[in-house]
C-alpha cells in the first residue's frame, strides 16, 4: 500500500530504511514470480523446486482402486470430448451380458487337464469318459485377446465307479475372468505407462471389439494390489534392512467425500540403492501412502530402521534425527537450487560463484562413483574437504556483506544451518552427495500427472503404493515389469507365505531364467 505524502517520515535515515525495506520486498516478489514462471514453463532439468511441480500430480492411477460405492471418481467421468449422452458414462449394453459369455469371434486355445493314466488307481481297470467340465478365462497377448478354454475330463471306472478329475487351475482372482498376463498388462499400463483406465478400455474395444467396463478393470487392479500386499511388506523389510535409505515425498490430490473438492495426500518413497558405493546388493524402492504430511507417518514407516536417512530439509523428518538410531544426511542439490533460483533471476555474481564451487564438488564425486565406501571416504577427505572448508568460509563472509532480508541471505542460511548434515558425506563413503536417488524414484509417479486428475480414496492411494513399489523395484533392477508381474501373479496364489522373499523381483528373475541357462 502506497504512503501518502503527509505519512512520509521527516527523518532521512528512517526514510532510507523504509525505501530499502520496500526494495527488498520487491526483490523477493520478483524472485517468486521468476520461480513460478520456471516451474510452469521451464525445462524439467532446470526446475528448482520439485515440490511445487509435484503439486500438479494428477494421479488417476490411485482412484481406480477406490472402494465400491465410493463417491464419483475421475474414472467414472467420461472425457470432456465424449459424444455419449449424460448418465451413460460410456457403458455399452454388451457390458451387461452374462460374464461367462465371451465373444465368439475371439480365438480360442484349448488346454486339456487330463490324468496321466486311464487306469483306475483302485482296481487297475481301464476307465471310460464320464464327462468333462469346461471353463473359460480371458487371456491377453500384447496386441490381441484370446480365450483359454480349460477342459478337465472326468474319468470313471466301470468296475468300481471311481471318478478322477484334475483340480481346476488356480486363478489370481478366485473364479475371476482375467489370466495373470491380462492383469499384469492392466497394472503395468496404469502405473508404469500412465494410461488411464478409460483409455485402456477404449483400446480394448478398438483393437478386439471386447467391452471391459472401467469399474471391472479397477476391481482387477484392487484385487492385484491385495494379492501382492505380503510381497510389498517384504520389499519394505528389505529396504529398511540396509544401513542407508534415501527418503522423499510428493503431494497427491485425493477426492474429499462430502465436500465436492480434493484434499492433499502424500506418497512417500524410501530407496535402498548402494550401487554408487560399490555394493552388489539389488536396489529396491518402497512407496507408502498417507492422507496428510504429518511427521508421524515417516516415523511409523521407519520405526524399525537403524542407519542413515538422506532426505531434504522437511521438518517432519526432524523427530527421527532426535533418536540415536537414525543419522541425518542432507542434499547438496537442494542447496544448489537456492542459488540457481537467484542466478536465473538476476545473474548474481555471488550465485554464479556458489554454483561453480558446488560444481567442483560434483566433479570429484564422478571420479569415484562405484568404488568401495572406504576408497570414497579417503578421496573425499583429500579432495573435497578443502573445497568444503573454503565454501563454508566464503558463505560466512558473504552472509555478513548482504542484507539479511535478501533472497541471497536466505540461500546462504539454508546451507549454513544444515552444514553438518550437508557435509556428512565427506566422512562416510556410504552416503551420497545428494538425494537425487529418491527424486528419480518419485519421477515414476510424477510422469503421469498430465493424465490423472485426483485419487478417488485413501484406500486407492495405499493400493497404488503397493503396485508402484514392485514396478519401481523392477525398473531399478532392469527387470521388465510386465513379465515380472505376469510370472508373479501365476505363482503367488499358491506360494507359501513364509517363503515370500523368493518372489522378490531379483529372486524370481533368477528362478525363471534358470531353465534357459540349463537348456543352453
């Protein structure tokens, strides 16, 4: 608000102070506008605050798994350019046919589950055909559908009336329609390829003339998430068994029933990846969902963890660091972004100098990436320690030379206030210079933001976290997610719960590849 002439102070020093204060305020506002423009229009590699970019996360993948009779979600809303009449929501009359009546034009493959012998096991007489039971499953081979006809002949003994028939094959969903291959395709399309279910429904209709309602596809996703829940718990135990974890979180818009709007949930990510420190242990990522960002959630997720947590400066992690079992490691990349914002605003020579000094630290890291922790510790103490000491002295000197209300002072204070955590990597070769490992894992969720509007429920968020955990872990280990989920869904219904670790991505990959190695 502008001051009137009669409101201006007579004291020159007071007037100068007032002008300086207004100039600092203008500087901050200009910087904020500049940051907002870069967040909205800048290149993704140059955006400096991923938190705001992640606020645009449109996660349709969560809402499809919402509970039955939940409030209307995005998946029940047709696209804006839909030509269908209101209230129909794209449902075809064909979707109301009896579930067993699969289209006759689909190719069919008959699988006969017959006993190995036609001899009666009781009296040894030859058995005759008594009848057979026939059931159908809908299978998917990338590019087309086919129907698997499971035929189970019944054999009866004319001498002693003994009847033999093999049991029906186990399905991922009890008495369900989809095969493991089809369920895996839907889950991967939704969470790895970011394809909303209404688009997947249209693809199926267009390519094969089969109508699969979106609510049915959503039910399959929910059933698949429940089926893999014990395995996701095993992933979480594996991640927390390491001595270092990368942590981060991203906002998720969630439908708020009764209010006609959305609330902000959180998707938390925890990554175990020690390959940069020369480890051969397989990497893994564990996602968790919470309805808010309270610090009690990471405290619950990591209540059994003891080691190093590398994360950003979020205050919610603070209570974890107050215990002796978790050590804080901060992120140099976050400190650098503060100076990058200032550089993009006015090309400040001080910001440029700070960026150059930090760049020199990264150059040292590239030389020793992949070496053992002790080698990295020695190299850092020899090469990086002097640069870090000079940087600290330089930042302290600059802080006394600039206005304490300026954005430059805020950037310097951000680094100095976290200096111990920022430089902890210097004395521990297990720690990375930044938390980019967790931010890369968050990207799996963020990539779908243009396709999704909101999560339909908190339960949908939890289910999505399960599926993201397995898909993200597959990607970290260079395992194709579709093949893994297909093999997993074939095995897990009958797999012993006390051996669930056998189905972790790297273990199942080795098991399924073993026959190929023997054949070769």
